[in-house]
C-alpha cells in the first residue's frame, strides 16, 4: 500500500471482492463440515435416547421385583412375629369365673394386670 492512498478508497476497492461468490471447493468443504456436525448430533441424540430407554427398562423390571421381595419379606416377618393384641381389663370387666384367678392388691381402676398364658 502506498502512503498516499486514502483509507476509504482502499475499503471501496476491497468491497467488490467481498461480494464475489466463494468457489465450489469452499462450498464442498462447508457442506462436509455441516454434514459431520449433523451426523454427530444425530449419533449423540441416538445414544442419549438409548441410555434413557435402558434405565427406564431397568426400572420397569427391577422395581416390581424389589417391591415384591419387600412385600414377601414383610409377610415372613409377620409370620415370625405375630401381632400382639393387648386389652386392658379391670376387675369389673372380667367374667365372674375368672375373677377368682385374678388377684389385685388394690383393685383400683387403672391397675395393670399382666397375664402370661403357657400352653
């Protein structure tokens, strides 16, 4: 560039080059890059979809099995330790035939009777 040229004149001269169309090799290279990018996006989407489907399938199979095992374990625990039903009785609540077997020191309401039945 010569020192006497005006900067605006240089821009005007170079503006015509900007409006030129790129050559076919540039378009091929751009197309190839875009295709590669699209291909990677499709592959990534397919892989992430497969991972999500795998975990959903795993949850659908393992979830009911774990719930079934938990319910069965609860049933076994209930059979090993049957529930105990306690009823608080006062001397007035008992049958007259049973009163002769129960002895209370005071017989006041609210006293607790502990009965152990051996077979």
